[in-house]
């Protein structure tokens, strides 16, 4: 009988232990399968990224989400390198924002003397700004770039007419324009970009602080500049219209000479959804490219620097296709709404509604904003997490709406990396008065009278 009781007790003990283990998750059904599946997805994503990097020719490359501005992939994305004629996307957007497409631009001797590739303008010749912008972006004409920059840069300077300027005066006007481009890049968060020429020709200079400057950018900065041109600028529609045009014919303002420009951005016809782009090449920069593409809801920008030298002219197209394809295959829009419990906090020395000074007063907490859900372009392995920081107690008197904490949201990639998304403020949901002498006296008096 005792042996039977021992067996029964042992069985019950084992049963309790199993229940506790199940409750605590030690035998959670499907947990291992889910963990393994997530790990497999992360491994697949890592392998896809490694394979992409092994196939890219560019020294520096970035794939950017046009909508959020998030870098989705980068290879040496922060390395400072020359960018050749990809410079001209900023020349174009700056001219559109600070000039008028109907303005007449007069060529100076300095502008007319720019090296090939050029329109072939001569000193004193006049053109509509819009026509020169097509010349700039379709044929990448260096003289058009300088004429545009000089025209706009001279507005803030007291200089002779363009056809009468010395080379130094023309350079002064061009520098003013390039300084504005660099300033605009800084405003957009592109701290590693320096514009010394409006056409992208290799250049070096010495800054006012004595530091050496070089016409350069990073792949990340260049992708962000493209994002601004096609998504954020008030002149984005005109920019897209110009850069997507296949050919454009025009004449100088007097109608003496005619010109025809053809778009050299071959990628516009290589992939469905190609939006815009600009090629570039110099001896120092090698082949460069910056472009944008839309595929359904997904929109990407790509930037490539040092993507081969002569005899490897097509490498940039191969790299572009690989990056855009990687983006379309690995990323999709997903919705995230992480929830968390918001426990009440203690109002220290707070007066309870029942009048008892010995009762603890708890104050409900609420969010000030309503930013959920997040709709983001993410990989399957990426998730949004919420981290709460809230005070355990707060001194009374307390006003409703007083900040008591925050909830910060991060995007995680499954490998421990966290990327900040947003923050919500936590507020006290009600007011709480402080325990006063009158409050305590009233309680004591009431208690005494009851006794």
C-alpha cells in the first residue's frame, strides 16, 4: 500500500513539474519549429546579401528605400569618392529650385571653354534655361553645366554681364553656385559631400579653414540626393520629366543654331519601372551611376561609385540590375503594431478620492501620440520592437498630461542590430492633488466622529 502511495505521489509530482515546464515554455509546442524557421530565413537573407556583394563590381554601392530613406544594402557606402557627372542631378535640381526655366542664360568665355562632352556654345550666345537643362541631363554637356551654374551663382554677386566677365569672375559665380549645392547637401544630411564643380569634373581646392577639399561624395549621400530629386523636392516633377525624356531638340534664343539631345541613360529601357538616373565618368572616378526605380509599391534608389574603368562600361548596368532585383526579391511592405501593457504609476503623497491618506494612489498612463501601426519596407526577418521607459512613481500634485515616460520603437534585423524608428510620449491620464493638512485633518475628524 505504501509503495502504491509513493508511486502515485511520484506521478503527481512529475505531472506538476511537466505542467510548470509547459507553462514556462520549456515544452511550448511549435516554439522550436518557429525559432528554426526564423533562423533559416535569417540565414537565407544573409546568404543573399553575401552573394550580392560578391557579384558587385562597384567599389561603393548603396540600395536605398525612396520612401523612408532607409539604407537597405550598402557596400562601402560611407567611403568618400569622386562622383563624376552624377554631380549633375544636384546641378539640375538646384537650378530648378533657384532659377526659372524660362530665363535666358548667356554663355561666358569660361563656360564656352569647357572640355568635351560639350554643347559647343560660344561666348555671348543665349539659351533658354530649360533647353540647357535637357542638354545637361541627356547629353551631360559640361559647358551647359557651367553656364547654368554661372548664371544662377552670379545673381548674388556684383559682376559684369556674362559675355564681358573675366575667367576669374566667372569662376567666382560658379563657386557661389557650387557652395549652394554643398550647403543644400548638408541640409539633406549629406555631410560627406563636397561640390567644387557643377559638371562633375575632378577638382581639388583649399577651404577657408586651410583644409584640402576634393569634389566627392559617398554612395549613401548620392542615393539620398537622388531621393530628394525624385521624391522630396518641390521641382521633382520637372526633374523627372527632363531626365526621362528620350530626346529633345531646341535652338539658341536667336534661332541661329539648332541642337538635338539624346538620353544616354540606357538603364531607362533595361528594367520596368526605371524612373530616372545619371551616368558619369572621369579618370579618377571611373564609371558611376545613380538611379531610381519603382516596382509596384516599392521604390528604390541606387548609387554606384568607381564601377570599373574603360573596357568595363557595362558593369554599372549589371550592378544596377542586381541591386534593384535584390531589393524587389528581399523586401516587401509589412505592417507592425507592437503592443505593451501600460501599468499605472504611483502618485507619491497623492490624495486618494476616498479621502483615506493611507491609501496608495495609482495613476493610469496613456500615450500622447497614435503612431501605430508602422508600415515599412522590410525583410521577412526584420521586426519592430517597443522599449518602454516609465517612472515608477511621481510626486503629487500631478496634472493630467504630465510626461511620465516614453515608448521607443526600433527595427531589428534578427542579428541584434537596432535601428531607431520613432518615439511616443507617455502621459499621466488624470490629475492627482497633494495630501494637504486640511485633507488629513478632515479624515481624522471624520474617523473620530464615527468612533
